[in-house]
């Protein structure tokens, strides 16, 4: 049997920020590619030729199809120079979604792409933005012929039909998913069992990616439970171990740590933080479901409040914009104890809007293993630097289609001569 492979929508949909420059053919092709991927057996409406008197009515019909029931915030998820939103994703503005047209995205199996929530929600927001900004595209016509205007109106109508197909399909896909994780404990010990609720992502709010458990947190949770002495820096003194998780999402790392430390009899204070209200609500439910002692707090990386110090800080798949690594470093500098450790694991994505974002961590945190001499005027103070980095291969059955692997950073306070 011949397998058909598709590109991820984030890699081929024309960016709406330059909508006026896109040709009729390119938009027709984009809609056809979406239809072939998501609704291969559903016929789009025929490209009708409207009379000029029908144009205003058709425009109104198209406008009426856009209905968003959720409250909207400003922002977009791309590598623009705009002001990024706090938390997982960048500023949200449904009219400013951009795919990465420059990347040569590899082909993916259709079923894999269809099951990818972020790709699907990106498509829904792109279609919504296209319809809302259709006048911009209509007024950018290089031709004065009525026929070209009619064709473009038909394209917008097809976008509306596709959006309606997604809406109808979503009504059957709104159930949350309960996932059970069996994490290996030590050398052959009884696995640590965790049950998490993965809530459905809101099609109109891509910043809520923390509602689901991503591969990077699963992989790192397994490592923590298999080797707690390495990853939790358990203190020898009597004082409780203090653990902070940034961008906790469903809370897998915090809950796993709480259950693990309780099993080995280590007193600990664990604080799981996130920014988005829906994510925090789901996180609270997961903590209650697993009956663990984890505090939940809202944390805005761009404006962190005064916080207590911590021995261990976790961050899993928390860089979705070039500014995020800078914000995270600022947070960690304020709260990590001098003898503490910051573990950061980032998905390495090969295409789309988040391609290469793991490299922004290296841009922000200097290499502590370089052995560079102290800079003149440095004063020998301690700085946060990457002590070790490790690339982890992709695991079958988990992770997004654009994830080729994961990079784990061990970040600590090091003297200036090692990190300047």
C-alpha cells in the first residue's frame, strides 16, 4: 500500500500578517491541502460564480460564520518581534498567525498530524483570522475584473466551510483524557503511579498548551523517579527540600516528585506554578486526584514577584518564544539557592514556528564547562551557567510530530572564571 505523507500546517499555511501579498492560487492550494489532510472524504462547496449583486450578501454571510465563544486575548505564536505573552506561548492575536514558509518540513503520516492538537488548533485560528481579514485580501486585488473578485469570495467561502467542518468535528472531540503513568522507581522498585487529566485544548486559546502532558515532561519524570539522588539534590541536613516547577502544566514533574519524596521519606515543599487560569484549574484537579502535597501558584515570568529560595527548579518544554528563555533566567536568578540546580528540558523541533527554539537557552545561559578565564572587571561573582547538556532521542508513541528529540540542561551557579 502506498503511504501518503503531508506537511504540518504550521509549515505551509501562508502567514496572515502578509495576507495582501498572497495570490489567489496560493490560498486555494492552502485550503485544498487542509481539506486533503483533515477531511479527505468531504466535498468542499463548488467554486461558484456569483453575480456582482450577490457580493455584499456573500460577504455578510462569511462574516456571520465567525463565532468565538471564548474570551480573546492579544497575541500570536511565532518568532515575531512583537511583545510576547507570559507563560507558554507568545502574545495571542488570531489575525497574526504565521507558519514557517522557509522551512523544508518533512512529510508526516496523516493520522499523526490529525491527532496533533496544536496543529489542529493552529489551523482553526488561521481559518478564523483569514475570514475576519478577508476584506484586506479582497482590496489587494491586482486585477479590476469582477471574475477575480468572485473567485476570491469563493475562496473565503470555502474557508468558512472548512471552519464549519472543524466546528462540527470538535463537538465530538471535547472529552478530556485521563492518562495513567507508571514511572520506574530506582533499581527495580515498585513503579510510581500517577493519574493525570489532559483537558482538551481550546481552539481559540493556543496559550493553554499546559492543559496536556507533553513528551519532555514524561521523559524527565521517568528520569527523576529512576534516579532521585541525581535529579533532586536531596539535602543531608534536616531542613526540607524545596522544589519549584516553572510552567507546570498538568503537574507531572511536581506530582511525581511529591510521590517519590514521600516514598523515600524526605520532607519537602513543592510548588507548581503556571500562568493561565485554565491550566491552574486543571493542575489543582490533578493534585487532588493524586492526593499529594503540592502548592499551586500563579507565576508571570515577565514580572516575577519576590519568591522564597529553592534547592531544585524544574522546567519542561517551557520555551515557546525567544523571550521566554530570558524571562526564565531572570526568575531562576532570583530564587535558586547557590548550591541548587535548575533542570530544563526542551523539545527540539525540526520545523514550524518553534523550530530551533532550544538554541535560545544557549544564547541566554553561558557554557559553564568552557573553562574561560574571568573577564576584566568581573569580580569573580557567581553566575548561572549550563554545566551539562544531554540530547535525548525521541520516544515512539509520545511527542508532537515536529519533535526530533529533547535537550536536557543542567544549570547551576558557577564562579565567573567558569562561565564568563
